[in-house]
């Protein structure tokens, strides 16, 4: 029986090898070393995909720039 983790919303996760629990980043950064399938492209996926939130790299925060007092006046 497959174990489902109900705490994480895995429906919205991109199913790519970079986010898989079986894949590890290669030293060159251009491929993923998969336990199940061997060397894979970072954006590829397979049927053995299992989401690992620790492998995900978060998006960079948006910078808003600098504001002056004039920006907040009515």
C-alpha cells in the first residue's frame, strides 16, 4: 500500500528529478544522479517520482527597490 503524506500539498509540485527523493544533484549541476534510473536530466521525470521538500530550491524573493517619503504621500 502506498503511503500518502496528507500534510504536504503534493498536487501542485512540479514532478521533476530535481525535486525527487531518489535523485541527487551532480557536481557539475547539469544532471541528476538517480538511484532508480541512473543519470537523468534535471527537468525530466519518471514513474518512480517521490517528492522530497528538502531537495527543492526556493524561488528568490522579489526585491521592491528603495522607496522615498514622496512615494507614500497623497
